[in-house]
């Protein structure tokens, strides 16, 4: 019982207020402290491969904001690399009025119309 109390006392150590950095102490970006594996990226890199059976303009969009527009030709796969903001979890890909959703969990999006 005594051992358990000692372990709990050591394991549940409260941070000292002096150990914390207040926001007013950060005056330069170099003052920020983050773990070595922290990702500062604000976008994800995606490769879109789009094909269709008719000529048309393909649009990649998010909530009516067009992110990319190009011409698709039958028999050819249109390929594009896009940086998409990290907060977007899916985009819409539209060709000649037909829309398909692309879930951005996968960095390679193959879409066939």
C-alpha cells in the first residue's frame, strides 16, 4: 500500500507554474517549442488521376470553391498534383455536370467518369 502511494505521488507530478511559457514570453517564432515530430504543414499533397469517356472540363472543388480546372480528353488520363488545405476532408470532382466525391484519406485519387 505504501509503495502504491509512493508511485502515485511520483507519477502524478503536477507541472510547476514556472515551467510553463506564457504567451507574452513568445516574441519571435524561434521562441515556439514543439515536438520534433510536429508537422507544421497546413496542406496535404494529393495526386489526382482523372479519366472520362467524353471531352469536357473537369473541376476539383470544395464547397463551391474551385481548386483546379482542366480539360479531359477520352482515352487519356489527366494527372495533376495538388496541395489541398488540411482542413478539407473531401472534395468534389465534376465533369460535364456529373459530380463524384473524393475522400482525401488517400493521397492518390483515381476517378473515372
